[in-house]
């Protein structure tokens, strides 16, 4: 969700105003997904690299995160949205960690859209954590190296119980995935737009979905094989 700071700068506003506007864009995206019957929406809210930002901005982001979570969680529950978080979280305040845990518990039984929020998350961290856990099992003799398969590694990666993403959307004009869901994006369609995140509304979301529908997803097969399978 890139471009909050630039959105604010273009309007002569402080960066936090862009982040606040970005929260409204999140709300719109959730509404589109719920209306379209999209099963999972994962948002990259705060990366492990974002701690490098100015201390004041990080502090304001944490306050905004806390406030938004407390304000939105009841509505999410009432609308059947299940809220989940992935990432390290150990550097967060105890109050914020408690709020995250409470929000997950409050919405755990919901059967609608699964809204995943990646906070203090990095794809390399995710894979490294999986390797550490597997290494412990190897050290204990529960797993031998020959048993380590992509399927086993995946079982230790965040969101291992959910399908890999079909569509990756990055706003703000950047053309990179920035250490996001590195394991999961192996066959994901990558959509990049110049639109800054606070301006990303239903029309822009619809455009990304229309683009996705033009893609032929082969997963290693030939076009002829896919077309034969679709025609069967």
C-alpha cells in the first residue's frame, strides 16, 4: 500500500495525514473484497524495514495502528470478517500486542472475508523462521534432511493454511515486491499502478481485477495444455 507520504506531500500535509487517508483506502478495499466474494485480502501494513523510518513517524504509525484497530474491529466482526496478523510483533508495545490478540479472538469464528494484516513482517524473516523451526526438529531427530521438501517448508511458513495469492497489487508506481510474501508469490500475477494508495478506490480495484482476468495462468504448462483443460 505505497504512496501515503507522497500523497500528503503533494497536498502540503504531514506524512501522517497520508497514512490516515490510507486507512480509508483500506476500508474501501475491504468493502470491495466482501462485495466481490474474494476470500482473502492480505495487506502489507508495516514491514520489518519500516523501523528505519524517522522515530517520530514510526511512533505516529503505531498510534494510528492502535486507534484504527480499536475503532474497526467491532464493525469487522459484525460484517463477518475474520482478522489475522502475521509478522514478528515482539518490538510492539504490550498494549498493541494485546489489542492484536483481542481482535483476532473477537473475529476468529467469522466465516466471511479473511483479512490478513502483515505487521513487522518480511518475507526473508518468514522463511528464516521456518528454517529455524525445521532445524530444531532435525537436531532432535524428528526430521531427517531427506524429508525436507517444499511441502514441509511451506507448512512452517506464515499463512500455510491459506491458498497462495492469485493477485499482487502494488500502488505508488514502484516495480518491486519489497520483501513481501517471498515464498507465497511464486506464481502470483503482479499488478503495478501509478495510483497512490490513498487514491486507490473501487474503480482502481475493479481495474486490477479486470487486468487479472486477462492473464493466462499456466503454472509451468503450455498455453495449449491450459486451453485444452479449460475446454474440457
